[in-house]
């Protein structure tokens, strides 16, 4: 099958991308044929591509499981070379003949957490939970490139007049924070929320918490500059995560303990802090992928009536809900810096070194 010619913009025969060709080695500039959409596929010219902390794990090729164990991404079907980049806004430049509902020239945010489309979870809109994922920038080519194919227009969302560089992080950072907050939405308007980690997603969570009418937020981080950023962003209190009395400080700030803790780090130490900080009946939502393991006495679950819940990005429905919230309340006041796509390796190095406040967004020239 060919691609639709009507209104198609000129794309050229070749495109450039920056690919992981070997784990841990700088991304390599590649040149390949520009994709030609078929069926329901949509071709985007990338306008903005966010650099996410999970890209570091993908680049390394594994997640730490604790106890010297690793989860190798190759065992989960991730293949090299890979064009990373899952926070993308682009302009539609060509569509397959079966595409309906989106036209050439439209600016769209691409929902990256794509599933098979046929299983039970996909049919209910939870493609992010599909057992056979095809996520952009992880299992299929992402946005560290001139162009990117999206398999179906249902994965594209209108951003209206939102600036592309500010809208792009909503596809992961924003969606991940929003989905985690929804899991504690029954308490955020009445009780303080503890946010562990003031990196890109943690600061996004702080901003969205305010937009969702949250009462107050207490932010925990080991980095003083990130605690300062959280204070400037409206945190009611900030706590040094390395302090020996960090749990006691959280309990003091929340009364008798936290009803809701969201951990955007996900290390052995931060999960332990979260568990120890919970009040009876409280909930810990684990989002971060830093790695490690924890040991929790099983009687604590019934005796403390506590809940530990994982949260992985967000659903198509939540993507729409988040964009509706942004259109109603405005973009989260979230720190964004931009760099040319050609500086992707420098951006990844700075992120690994902990030098990034908020989000770096790559802008292809």
C-alpha cells in the first residue's frame, strides 16, 4: 500500500536520526530512507522531543533488580539500533490511505505507550499495560530524529496553541505524574502528599498537584538544587532525603504519617522511606525505575492496612484528561530548556550527572 498524496508535504528521500547502536556508547548519527506511511500510519516531522530519565536505562540496556540481578531490555524485545525519544510533538506531513481524523499540516502530540490494539487491556484504552508493547522510542523508532511514524491516529492528540517544547513532556513526564496522582486522588485535596524525587517527573507532579486542587506537597530529594527548585515551585516543605531523620521529618510535616507517598525514584532506600512514612491505611505509589529491592514484613500489610501500588506511565484516557486539564488550567509551571537535536549525547550526559532541572527538550533544525 502507498501513502496518501493529497496535501502531502515534501519530506525528502532521506532522514537523520540519533540511534543507540551499542549500549552505553554515545548515540550515533544515522541516515536512512524517510518512512512512507501505509494503512493507518501517520508520518510526523518532529518539532520537539523530550529527554526522559528512562532513556538512560534504555541506553544502558538494563534495569537494576537488586541483589546483583539485572533485567536486560534485550530479553524484553528491545532491539538495536534504536532511535529513542518518547516525548514527541510533530507536524503531520503524510498519512496512509486508511487514516481518518487527522490532516497534513496539523501539530500533534504523540502518545507513545502503544500496545497491540487487540487484547483486552488495549480495547479498554490501557495500551500502556499491553503484554506485547510497541512503545515509541523503546520498541519502535522514536523522536530523536527528523521524522517518526505513528501507527494510528488514535495515538495523536491536538495541542492547540500550546508551545511544542512545553507540550512534548506531557507525553511521559506529565502523563506519568498525572496517572500517579489519580491513584491517590481521594486524599490529595485534604491531606499532604509526599513526593520523593524532584527530578523532571517529580517537579511535574508538584505542578499538576496544584492544578488538581491538591492541599499541599512535601518534597524529598537528596540534591539541594532540586529541593530549591521544588521550593520555588510551591512545595509546602522540602526534606533532605539523605538526612538520618528523614522519616521523622515526614511524619512531623504530615501529622501522624503520610496518607499518600509517590516515589519517583524507586530505589531500595526511597521505597523504605515511603513505607516507614505511611500512616495506617496509607498508600505508597512507586513510579521510579532506579532499581533495587526491599524487604517488608508481610504482617505489616494487614496490620497497617497499607497499600503499595505500581504506576506505569498512563492510559489513552488519562492522556486526554491531562490535556483537558492543561487546556482548562494552563500549562504546568515546569522548567524547560531546549537544545538542538545534534546535542542529544550532551543532554543525556548532563541528565545522568544530575545536572538537569526539569526537562531538556531537543529541537531538530
